[in-house]
């Protein structure tokens, strides 16, 4: 399963009420426990790097949806 790269906003929104992140949440993002200093900055940098090469958000389908073909 690929690691999900959260946006900076998603990282902040995932904080617990005490202002930290759970071990399970960090594991989802591929961050080892205990997290090393600078993990958040590194994760944001990976997300930003991925955005540079991002494909269009809704690529055109390679084939038309079923029932839309007209064989005339």
C-alpha cells in the first residue's frame, strides 16, 4: 500500500487535542516511531515535491463510460 502524503493543512488537522500526533497517524504517513526531529518539515517537503509532478486531478477516461458508445 502506498504511503499517503498529507498536505500541510492535513498534518495540522491530524493533531490530537494535546497538540501532538499519534503513533498510528505517523505510521500512516511512513514516519517511524519515535519520530526524529524535523519529520514534519521533511514530510511537507515530500508533499511539495510530489505536487510539482502532479497529474491533472481528473484525468480524461481512456474509454467512454458503458452505454455511451454509438455504433450507428
